[in-house]
C-alpha cells in the first residue's frame, strides 16, 4: 500500500493554487511533476559539483563524470539492459527515435524496404519515418486501429513481412491508454528478420520493463515523463546493432581522433553523444529513477490501475460521455468526449476550476481521424493522484456539461 | 456606426459586471450560441484559420468601402471570442481595422485565450483580420 499523502508531500507543485483553487493535476501523460529530491539533485549539482564532464582531470570534472556515468548504470539496471553502454543519453523520446531513423534508417533501410508502425503512434513515431521514406523511397505500413483502440495481431502478421526492415511501435498509446501486445510484436518482427523499436514514453513510468526479456532491439523513453527533468531521455539499443550504426551528430565526445585526413569515432555509448550533454538533467533523472524504484514500480502499477478503474467507472456513469480507448489492457489514461461539446470548451471550464487535463489531438492526429473526432479530453493519472481528485474531475465535467449544453 | 474603440469600451463595461469566471464564461458561451452558424459554402479551406485545438473560419466581404467579417468556430467559447472580435472590427474601413488596437481582450481578462500555446486560432484570426484590412486598403 502506498502512503499517498506522504508521496504528495514530496511534490511541492501539488500544493500550488491555480486561479485561487487547489491544483488538480491530471495531465501526467504530457509530463509528470517533479519530486523535491529531483529538483534538489539538479540544483545541488550546479551549486556544489558543476564542471564539464569527460576527459577533465580536475576534481569537479571527475565527480560530474562519475555521477553522470552512474546514472547510465542505474538506467541499465532499471530497464535490465545487458551493458551500460547500450544506454544512450538523448534529449528525449523524439530525439531518440530521430537518432535511430537517421542512423539505422539511413544505413539499413533502402528503396522498397518497409517500415511498420501502428495507427495509434505519436507523431514523433510517424514523421521521422515519413521523412526517411521520402529520402530513401522506402514504404511506411500501418497496422490499423480497431474500434476499442487496440490492434489485431493477425493484421500485424499480415503487414510485417520479410520486406520489413523495422517495426516501430508504441508500448502504450498516449491518446488512448492502450497497452500493445509488444511481446508478440517483437516475436513477429524477429521471425521476419526485422528489427523492432519500442516507444516506451508512456510505459516506463507505469510498469516494469526488461529489455532483455522482451528482446527488443531498441527502446526509447523521456526523462520528464518519469518524474525527471525535461530535455533528458534514453535510447536503449542492443550492442551489436548500435555498433553497426553510423554516428548521429558529429562533434566533441563522439570521436576517437580527428584530423583533416580522416576522423575515427568513439566507442559506445559516446559515439552517439556529441557535444556537452544535459549533465545536471541526467543526474537528476537518476534521482527520479531512484525515487520511482524506492516507491516500487509494482506498487505504482497496482495503485494506478485502481485509480484508472475508479475513474473509468465514475466517468462512464456520466450521461453523454464517451470514452475513447476501451482496451482490456490499459494504462491510467482516459480519453473522452461529451456529446455535442468541443473538447477545447471542456478544457477551458476545467482549467478555471484548477483542473489540468489535456485537450486536442494529443500529437496523434491519425487516431482522431480514425474516430472522426476533432480531438478528445484526456485525463491521465499518476500515483500522486487520489480518488478525491477523480471526484473533482467528475464534478468539473458535470459543470462543464451543464454550462456548455 | 460607433468607432472601434467605443465598441471595445462597451464590451469592457459589459464584462465589468461579472466578477467571477463562471459568469464571464456563461456570457461568452451564450453569446457564442446566439451567433449565426456560418453557411457551409464559406467554410472553405481558404477561410479556415489553423489552430490545433479548435477550428476557426473567417470570411471577409467589402461593401461600400467598409470591411465586414463573418466568422465561426467549432468550439463555443472560441466562437464567443471570435464573435466579440467580429463585433468590434466588422463594418469599419480597412484602414481603421488595420490600425486598430484591440485592448479590450486584456481588459476583460481573456488574454490567455490569445496565447499562441492555446493554439485555438485566435491569434492567427486577429492577424488575418488586420491583414485583410491592409490588403483592402491597398486595393481601394
């Protein structure tokens, strides 16, 4: 059992008043709030330990390097990677996917080859592949969405073929909450000789991830969605594949030797980390991961499922409210619409009540097109949310409905 | 015809009666609902203003050297604000519209709807209304 009041006390922003009302923060799918420990870790580093990392012989540089590299090891353990050099620091999920598109894609995907995604992808797992397809004349195939917001494995079986070079799928849909059957998708991809990338941006904060057990080739996520700083993220890749991939950006840190006759590149993970990274952010990301581990990802999972079930029951009882995304396996996200009412209007009314939800297409326009809707209202819950907050959301929705009908 | 600033001042006075957000939005919603729905023929891609949250359509028409606007939105609060903008600017000369200073939005506390992050198309709508003002001014 989690002590929610104690957990809430760790997050200073939860005490903020918004428009003189108590903040009810239900936009965790977009970004999660930061515990004091994370905020402190970043400022402590700047106050006491800051210097540029790697290669510096002086004391501060060494401390910084150790702290930074320890986070790499920590993330390695957190996602159960085989080696710490399979963990590449990025600016976030988008940056990590673009890295793979630019390097793996440019080298291994050629004219006529196929890339397979699902219809529920975030734009950041669509557009980089479209850009690659424009350049390399390869083909993007889409596993279609079903009415309940899931995909069918038989569709995946049909679309993933020996022509497929890469399958890039979202673990948990940000717009619908659907948890995809990625274990099966990984098997199907490998059976056809394709590599598979898992976008875990909406999964990493909700349940345990073991990249070795999954046997995925790449897995990406953002630090800010797991209670860490913005501008941090992780690309996990299997050692063998990362070694075969060309570098992404050129610059400092990613080289072994540089001369005008020719340059040689550094080993993993530095080959993919050109330039001074977000050192403080990465160190604080380590604190965030530690915080989550101390609470226990299994405990988080159990509690968030309980909140999801409670909220689903309460929201379903509101007349004229439709939930989009009704998969059996869901994370704590509820996308909904009120009959005849635009989601933007609902968002504005809730905002005036201090309730933060997200409205719009959630960077997943194909999902909205599938349902032929302009967008949805999305409430997404974290382990610091409470049933009382769900009740306040329900009250807010009822008020919005009354005002807008 | 009242001047642009006179209309703005009237709106500011109307809104001064509302001391909480609830009343203000009730008014906007009712105002939005009371406005005519734009005829489908005007809801063209050319008249569409792109915002990622709500759709806004704006159709200009020049009559007796005055510039008139017809506008609509699929979100009712946006439509209410769109309606206020039309009320303020429509029926004036292109020059008056191009030179106008829309201070009423801040005064009635709706400036947050004009933040670009809202992405509701209102910022682009104001820009477009003024651009029409400049364009028609050049034509006449």
